[in-house]
C-alpha cells in the first residue's frame, strides 16, 4: 500500500503550519469516549459478519457497478451555504435518482447499454438542478470509456471492448488486490486522481467493505475519507484548533479556495488526527469516520466551504 503511505506523507508535510493544530489532550479524551460509546454496529458485532451476498454473484457485480456510478458523482451538494440546496439536492436524493433511473442489470450488458443508463441518471440530476453538473457529466462518462491498451512501445494503442467501469467490476469480482485496484481507479477514471488526498477513491473501497466484507485487511490501512463533516466534528470536540482567521472565515461562510493552504491544512490535520484516534482505539478509518459522521448533528456550527469535486 505504498500509495496510502504517500498520501499520509503529503498530509504530514501539509500540516506543518500554524493554520490548523491538533490538541492531543482532547484527542486522548475523545478516544476514551469513543471506546466507551462505540458505533451500534460494533456493539452488535465486533467482527464483521460476512454477507450472504457475494461480490462475484450477478447481483453482487451489479451492486459494485451501482456503487461505482454513485461514487463518481457523490460530491458538493451545497451552493454558498449547506442550507441552500435546489430541490433538496443531496447524497440521499442522488441515490434515490440512481435507483429510479439506473438499471445496473442492463448496464452490465455492453458499453451501449451502460451509456444509455448513465444518460438517464445524468438527465435526472440535471432536472433536479444538482450543482457542478459539468464535472458530474465528465466523471460519469469516464466510466463508459473503452480502455486503451498500449503496445510494447507505448506508442501504438487499440481499444478493448471493455469499458473502464466493466473492468473495475470484473477485477473486484476476481479478487484483484486493492492496491492494484486503487492504481487503476485513480489513473483511468476521471475525478479520482486529481484529489491530493484521494477521498472518493478510498471511500469506494470502504463502501465495498461495508457491503461485502471484502478488503478487510487493506481497509484497516486506509486513511479517513476527508470532506467537511468530520473536521467540523473534530473542531467541535476541540481536537482541531483553527487559527483565528480561519475560524472567522468558517463562521462567516466564506469559501476557501480548492487546494488552497487553509483547505489543505484542514484535510491534512483531519487525516492525522483520525489516524491517531484509530491507533488508540484500534478502530479502522471507516469506524472513526462513521463515529464522527453519525454525530454530525450534535452541533449547529458551520463546516468549512469549498467548491470542489473532491468532497
């Protein structure tokens, strides 16, 4: 998992500033709180129960494809403020539109069928006035792109009959190691590799693990998939301390430039803090992420705003 180590190296390098700092006294206190109050699913079963559904079944492959499509466009639902969402656009609505318009069974047949289903889904999101639709369209249709195979000289190339999405589904069903799948995803699917912290790429595999119980060992090594709710909660629990200037911007709803020093500092410190919480509790990044996310409504304070396709 050299790629994961590289991401943490980036986070450590970015965090060396005075914009965001980690309060380790608060971190240790919250770690104790987490162990005393685990997620409900962890209380029921400390060891993940393997699902009867298998990833290599027909229905399993369809669910992998649907999760891939969902993950490709699952970002940035607010415009200016989280409370201003045309027609209630959000992750829940996006998944509802996916269920209503995308037939994974048909989409598995061929590239033409995949494109037809993606068009239906894209149209539903357009009608529902989702933001950043130019990016969503780009990221959706990247899934239907035929894979280019290069010759030994890396000059000549030809298209295979398989699309990127079909190859992802096939290779996951075949049990290809996650580090190889990560490499493929971020290099072949538009929108995954341009995020310095690869949030959606990591989240895709965390989601697959939640459904199928696969990649157990690898998922334990992944960093937390950082967007805006988790750092909000880390700040609420006084684990993350923001500079006065940054705190004022967040309180006033000022947009932080994508990949700017403040936005990057928040994400980097969040990854480091969640890693350290995982080390103390013995939890995976997915468990740490889930614990904070389920408590996101404990506070009415603002989270930081950034217009990006990485969240």
